[in-house]
C-alpha cells in the first residue's frame, strides 16, 4: 500500500488529513531552515508559471519567494503585461505556456473553476491561488498552520470567522479544512453577506458579534470592501464597524484566555478591526504572512515531490 | 404522389395505435387498418413509431448577424436530425426581426431552403430595446406568429401594458422573457451549488416577479401572454393561479430544465450555463409536475448555439445558452422513461399543444386532412444497437474531462483498460474493467455477445484508431472471434475512426458496434 499524493491543489479537499499533517510537520522544519537563511535546490530544474489574472500583491509575492527559495525557474504572467488585454483566450494562453514546458501553474483568477479549466489543456501541476468566490486553499493551509503552531491540536478548537462570508473564498476553503482537521467553526456575518443556504453548512452561524467571540480560541476578521455599500449590501462602514468590527475590550473579555486574532490581510483599521487590536501580542497577522511563505514551500515540495531537507 | 405507411405504431393527439396511413399530395387522406392501394412509395413501419413532426416554438437560428454560430440552413438540418419539422424563430438576430420586411425575408428564406417550416416571431419593440412598439400588425400580415423581445425582457411595465393592448389587434401572443435584470446579475441559480462552487447566483424571484407582472397585464388587458422558458416553482404557482382565473396565459419549459438541475454546474462546464439558469432540485421537481398536470402547456428546446471557441472559456465569461433542437425528442423520451409520464402526453406538448396555442393550422397531429410532415421515429431501434470500445490510455479522455480525474489516475497505475459504451443519452459508461488490452477486447466481445443474445444481427462494425502493429493484431483477433456473427449479419463494416475522434481517445482504440434486426 502506498499513499496517493495529490498532484494538484484546486481546493483543500484535494489533500487528505494525513497529507495536511505531513505538510504541517514539514513546514515546521522548513521554518527553522528558512530563518537560518538556507535554500533548497531539489526543484532547480522545474519551471513554475505564476499566472495571475486578477491583481494580487501579497499572495503573488509569497508564492514567488517560496518558489525562489526552492530554486525554481520562475515565470511571472501578469494581466498588465500579457496578451489578455488583447483578448487572447485563457485556452490559448495555457497552450502557449504549455509549449514552453511548464511544470507547475500557480493560478489566480477572478473566475471560479479556472484551475479545472486549465487542466483541460495542460498536464502540469496546478495550484489554485484563489479563484473567484470559490476557493483559496493555500490561505486556508497557512491559517490552519498558524493555529497549529499556537495550539498544537485542532480537537475542539473554536474558530470564529467574522465578516463578509458571501464574497470570501478564504472562508469557503477554511470551513472545509478546519472541519477536516476537527475544529469547530462559527461564522458571524451580516445577513446580506451570507449565502442563502448558510444553514445547510457544517458551521455555527450568528450575526451577533459577541456571541461569536465568546469562548473562541481563534477570532479571524475578514476584509470588508467599501464597494459593497453601493451594491446595497450594508449601509455604511461606520455601521459595519459598530456591529461587526472586532474590538479590543470585547476580545479581551469574551474570548478564551490564550485566544489569538487572525486576518488574511490586507487589514482595514477602523473597519473590521478596531483601534490598535492588530498590534496586540495576541494578533498573529504578521505570523500568518511569514507562514504563508513557509507553507507554500512545503506545499510545492509536496506536490512536485522534492527531496526532504 | 401517393405514399403509404404500413403498420405504424402511431402516437398523436387524435390517432393512437397501429394503423396504415395514406398520404396523397402531402396530405393525410386516410388512416385505417389494412389500407390496400397502389402507392408510389410504401414504407413498412412494422415495429416503428410514427409521430407528428415536432414543433419547437423557441429556437435561435442566429441568422442574420451571427452566422458563425448557426445559419437558417444549419439550424434546419439540426432540427430535421432531431425530428423537428417546425420551429418558432426568435427575433434576436442582427438586425432584429422587428419589421414586416424582415419577416418577409425570413419567410422567403425558409421557402427557398425548403427543409422545415421556420415561423418567424417578431420583436415587441423596435430593436428589442423595450422603448417603442414595433409594427406588430404589419408583421402579422407578413406571417409573424407571435411577438417577443426574447433574450431581453420588456422591462418597462407601461410598454408591456401597451404592447398587450396593441397585440389584441393581431390575435397573436406576446412571449415575454421574464427576468428582472437587476436581480439577474449572476451566472447560475442561487442555491447550494452556487454557494459551494463560488459562482454568483441568480435568485428565483428574478423570474417570478416579472411573471406576476405579466399575468396581471394579461388579466387587465385580456391579451394572450405566453411565458417563455419557465424555470422556478414560484412561476409554476403563479401559472396555477392564472389557470384558476381562466386567464389567457400559456407557458413553456425547456427539456433541459426538466432533465437537469443546478448540480450539473459543479464541473464548471460552460454547457451547463444557460438562461434562465438550471433549476434547483425543488424547482426541477415542480416543473416536472407542472408538465404532468398540464400547468405548463408545451416543451421547447430554447436552441441557442454558439461557436465552439465562444464556449471554450471560463464559466462566468462564457455566453449563456446551448443547442437543443436535436435533443428535444430524445430528451422527452428520456423524461417519459425516467418520470413515468405517458409518451403521448409529452408528444402532445411538442406537437398538438404548440399548434393549438399558436394557431398553426394543419400540423401537429395525425388526422385525416392534416398535412404530412410526420417522422417515422425509430424509437425502438436505438435500443437495438450497442457501441463498445476500449482504449489503451485514459490520458486523452481524462484531459477532455470525459472521465473523472481520480478514476483516470488510479486506472493508469493499475494498467486497467475499461470497456466503454455510449448509452442512449450519449453518456459514456464503463461496462467492465480488465487488466491489459487483450483481456479488455475479450470482455468487449463477451459483452457484445451478451447483447446479441442469439438474436439476428443486421449490421456489425469493427473500427480502430492508429496503425500500431499491436492494435492491428488485436483487431484481427477480434474479427476471428466474430467470424460466425460476421457471416450471419447483413452488413459488415470495418474502418478507422476519424481524426477528430482520435483527439479525444488517442491511438490504439478498438471498438465495435452491433445493430440487431
């Protein structure tokens, strides 16, 4: 019996529980080496194409750093510098890239389902770096790894995610991964920003912020975008902050003693996070950024089969 | 010209059972048991089913303006291929069918082609812009059979109200594409699947709100309003209400909305992106019930073809619509079997009912005096044939998305060669799995013999792709095994499959087909 390894990562459920734990253990080792400044050379003959059809700074930088740490040949394909503006279809772009012999596509696209679309035209490995509202598996992995570093276990871990669920691929992937790992997930979002079928999901749902934060081990805020106001989804950022902004006193009095604060970034101070809460010692937002690079290194190695350290 | 059809099993509104049909100068002159005359042509329809030519009142034939998607000719041929002999053609061409000259042009084109009846549906408003009424009386005089801005709703309630009043002078129905645009900004039905796969959803109320408005307008003006492609359970409820009130409201549903639901979108296949979107399971069930109890009067295809490259894009980028005129008949046969609905009731919804609602004389029924454009549908023949094939690598089927990723990968590791059949609905099914190509061919032979089951064989075919010696050797082996059957069958074919197919299968495919007598 041999373990099947995933080749692609469209969403977190392409990995089994054991694989996720393997990636976490590997990440711990990589983190030590990374902080010592050591590089890995085992994937130096592989070429990765970062296909970013939707603007992204931090995810793209994080992937690029991870790929360079693995000594890979890195090809960046951005919307601004590509033929996309001249209306080349994605199919033709993939066929063009394929003829350059790409081993791995890292793809970000505003369209859900893009990774599966690429699969039709290429045999390379594919990592989903965010597809529309659908999934953002590498964010979920780095989030869960950050929780694992802090709590060492997911059993009974209470994770409350607060903010715009409807437009969040981060939430969708997080729910799947955290359920797989055994955590209890609660979502707190305005009714206009919750999917209509939210009651059918394996989560607790509330629109009472205090109820969500009470006894939580992890409180995760989500970015609120101003444009939602003009879509009739909420009245004002001020009212949003009043009822859904995570505040220091609330966090410190209601959440569990060792609770941590997380946020996928970029943060809006004064909107989803009040005051200086992002600068408090229990805020792990910058750890998440670092863990993003670490877990992406571990993940690429896992998918492309690089040697161990 | 005298034509005689012998012993056909007739399914239609007026005639049902096994009869002979006599056709003189394209008119049905006699239907009886054992007609004995000297005919120019005699069709022995023993064991076959005879139905009226289908009437599909909702197709988009794209010409003029979008000839790369479909022309009147390709559309007509597709219709004929699916047993459809009359279509209602929607006016969203470029320019739109919004004046009598365009209607006349369509009529002439249709006559020139002489393939099927193309009945033009004129626009309700000029340029389908929803602002000013189009010349509906003039268009009626030239042969427009109904009016619609299809593809776009008549948004302004005042214009819809005035159009309804005006249409009373034409005695022709208004067909509205009911959809509130502000609510219809998504790419599939809002529901569990849209939430799961992260696609913006369209709530069901986008349709029912406007249907409610149009029913009110019909009630107030007395105009005949026909609701196009019903897709939600709320709309079905509204139609029940209008029926109770005896209003002049009729409706249609597409076979796709009866056979598929939102779960089909999970693969992000752009073929599942249609407008109105595929229903959730609850609404799908309501639509089927509405067909069963006649709340919805007819079934259409909403045939809306695109060029292949236009659909080979991301899901949200893709245009809405799929072709359907060829699958309408097979769709209702499938529906009849799956949902246990009398085939006669469904046939009426694509023949007699549309003829009745749109006042199309002489068609849609098998009855003395009606014109003859019936098709002899070989419903039973399909079940008498079997296609089987096996391929050495699943790589190409996998890349084409024709089989699941996982089953493909595991299969390859274990050297598993499947024997695949293409079922009645065009879906690939694995009938057996063997290790190695040789065993797969043996299994294919066994399956074919199992299917023949001692019956007489009409035709037999063996085909392959590529020229590798290994393949040819296996083909020879298969033919040797089939020797007995080859001698007994009326026809035997052998050949290589077309290069287009090889793209999907790769080289080394070996397959066979059997048609029983």
